[in-house]
C-alpha cells in the first residue's frame, strides 16, 4: 500500500507528507515501528468507512446544491455521486455482514 494516498492524506491541494525512512529529518523512533496485522486491519477498515462516509457527505452536498441552484450542478454528476455512494454502502454492508458471520462461526465452534 506504499505510495497510495487515502482520503485522510489529501485535503484540497495539500498532501500530508510522512517520514518513512529513519534517515528522514526529524523522524521519531516510534514512527518506524511496524504495525501488527490487527492494527493494519483496523486502519484499513477505518479508512474504508471514512471514504464511504465522505461519499455520502458528497452526495448530500451536491444534492443540496442541485436543489438550491439547479443551473450550477449537472444532473449527471448527482446521479454519479449517488451511484458511487450507494456502491460504497453496499460493499461496506457486505464486508460487515461477512465479518459478523465469521465472528458468529468462531463463537459457535464447539
């Protein structure tokens, strides 16, 4: 996943830089500590939920803009934003359902 930026790394035209090499100026020792698999999973899950939430917020914003000033927003953009958000929610729901099913299977092992 190195080289990829998440939604939390980019804010407008500002990109947060991270020191990843111990030779980088001002790097702290704890920043080099590798993540455990559970921390990586938690981080990936939080990022995915954050991106799904951001897509929902984008739909809300573009829909409000379309309602208040229809000439400023193309109806196709509204439809595309709604489709992206719907797909993100569907995928998130499928992942959560799968995780809950796996958890229940583990609990019910006798």
